[in-house]
């Protein structure tokens, strides 16, 4: 399983002409929703863009280098976070009745917590997608303001990054890039 998720996995730049059905996307959510977040805050939100209309709204926000592969991907996940995630804390984190107000009364803390934990949830989505055999192509080459305007016009959700999803076409794999050595990336203190 480790090989499937990390060691031999490649970023998907091309996908087979095979749709990703609703059941697979539901299973994906059922897996990644269990990843831990601080205070069980779960600010992550996802839009699975599959329709021609959705792709048309997404396309202008993409950098030119990302347009063709994103338009060809069966699904593009907009990984976002809920800026008012704390409204769910009374049910999601009932052990601390003051948790909601802690964030409701401190916008900077709420935004930092939403961004950090929403990013974690996006990473869980990537790992879970690979566990299901899906190829993933995460990217940040897009105009988040344009995505927010097109998909989250009320401003409550904020786009963080995109992930193209589908059944990877190995012909689109690129040679794996090198990784930093343990000594370069890790400090033991």
C-alpha cells in the first residue's frame, strides 16, 4: 500500500477517457473525512467539477499551462475551506462548548485554522484517491479569486488548490523528480 500511495505513485498529467462515477467520489469522501484536524474542526470543502458548465467556469481561472490537462481530466477537485467552519463546532467538538466562540471572536485565528486544516484535508483527499486507484494531479497554477467568484460567490468558502482526478494514463507520466535527502530536509533536535 505504501508503494501505491507514495513510492511508485506519479503525478497524473493525463487521464484515460473513463469517467469517475458518483459512487467512487462518495467513497473517496468516506475515506478522507476521517483524517484528523485540530479540534475536529473539519473546515475542508470540495467541489468535484465534472460537467461541461463547471469546466467552462473553471477554465478562465487556470494558468495556460494547466488548461488542457484540467479540461481533459474527468474530475477537478476544488479544495477549499469554510471560513465559518466554527459554526459546526458545537456538534463536531462538543467537549468544548466555548470552541465556537473562540474562533467566532478571533478572525485571524479562524482563518489560520481554516487554511491549515483545510490543507490537511486536501492532502488526505490525495492519499485516499491514490488508495482507490485514482491518479491525482494537484496544482496551484490558477487564479484563486476567479475560482472563488465562479464557485463561491458568497465568500464563505475559499479555494486553496486544485486536484485533477481520474484513471491515470501512464503515457502522461513524467520521470520522477528527485527528493531531498533526510539530512537536507529533517533536523533531529
